[in-house]
């Protein structure tokens, strides 16, 4: 029983710390940043992609 508490202590402490930071500071929305980055990379890929050769599908 003590092993479970000892091994999960850092997880619990990190979760509590993350909740505190999220409530008291202006933390950016990671999902929104990731979606924006993926849209930018997709746009860059479509813009600078090599043209397909005639035999390729």
C-alpha cells in the first residue's frame, strides 16, 4: 500500500500544482495552439509541395 502512495506522489503533486497554476495565471490553451500550428503546417505543405508527375496518382 505504501508503494502505491510513494510511486504516485509526484503525479498527485503535479496535478495539484497544474490546477493551481491554471486557476491563478493566464495559461494559454494548448489545444488551440496545436490546432493553429497544424493548420499553418498544412498550409505550408500545400503551398510548397512538389507538383506530381504525370504517371502518379
